[in-house]
C-alpha cells in the first residue's frame, strides 16, 4: 500500500498527486525532492518521531497524532533528547529531561518512548529499533554534523513529512511568559512563593505588591461607582415624586447625564 494517510485529521499533510515509480517501490512527491518508500505489509509500520518536547503542548500532540495515523496500523516510537545534548545545542529548557520523557509517555498516540535519543538519526539507530519511517515537518533541521539531520533518512525514502500546527510552540509559550513576567511573578507571590525562590529582589517584591493593591483598589472604586450611579437615579426620582416635579427633573437632569 502507498504511504497515503488514512486519517481525517485536519492537520495531516496529505500526500496527494503522487507519482508511482517504474519499480513500484516508492512514491515521489512533486513538492519535495525526496521519495517515500512503500509501506510494509502484514505487520505494524514502525514510525519514529524525535524532538525535545519541552513544555509538551497540543502542537506536539498533533504532530504525533499525524505520525500515528499515517497508516492503518502504526507502532509509534518517540525519541526525546536528554538535557546534555539539548542544552549544548539549543539552550536551556523549562522542563528536565526526566519530566519531558514522562510528559511524552502520557500522550495517547505514543507506544514507546526512547530516552536520551540521538540528535542525528543514524543507520545504526534505525536498525536497532527497526524503524520504517522517521516523521517530522519537512523543513531541513540544521545541525553541526549535517545541513539536515534527516538527510540520511530522506535519501533512503524513509522520511514521512508532517505539518506544524500554527500558533503554538514552546518558543511562543516562553514569549508569553516573558511578556507578562510581572503578572506571573505576582501570581506566584500570592501563592506563597518567596522573592528568593522567584530570584527577585525585596524591592521588586514590594513594587509588585504595591502595584497589585493599587489595581485591586481601582477595581473596588470602579465597582462602587457602578453601584452608586443607578442608586443615584433612583434617589432623584424618589425625591421628585414627593413634589410632583418628576417630569422636569427627568427631562433636565437625568436625561442630560
């Protein structure tokens, strides 16, 4: 069978318009410069995904869903890089490697987690885990060892392209936290964390608390004004009813507000 996705998942990259080679052993995708081998039959297709998976989110999960649903019967292996490799090559992570392993392990699409996965997929690694395809988004992933860490896999027809989910990434999440840094600091201070635990000065802590109390006071005042205004109208109308001058006040006082 051709490596044509069977899922209706909206984020799945459809392999349409494929051209069958003369030997009927692979598919060439016009949009890409690599082939995709025919899938094996009579057994589960072993698909491998790898990554850092920091702050595991639905963008990660959807990519894994695409890989899991690429064929009718898939055994999905997911490699997660350890802290040593990740920090050396890409920078500090929010979660430790142990936390990242466990997060991926709890994704329902995943059949097996490979801890401390290699940064570059090698022939030996694919043979060790009997990998049929490596799934990742199609953009070349740069490394010091290779212009594209998936170059070997693509050359063998064993690369399966997936599609990124727009609007969500670990970098986006970090940007949100940095942008609203003070709000998150105050949130944790309210929950009992100390300035030392948050790595901020005593002065910064007092500044945040003062700002918070001012905001609360402002909300309280505005809420009270909203209560007073309708009550004020009722008081005026009640007063005018005593002197039968309601129409005059309503016309020239209340309606002019």
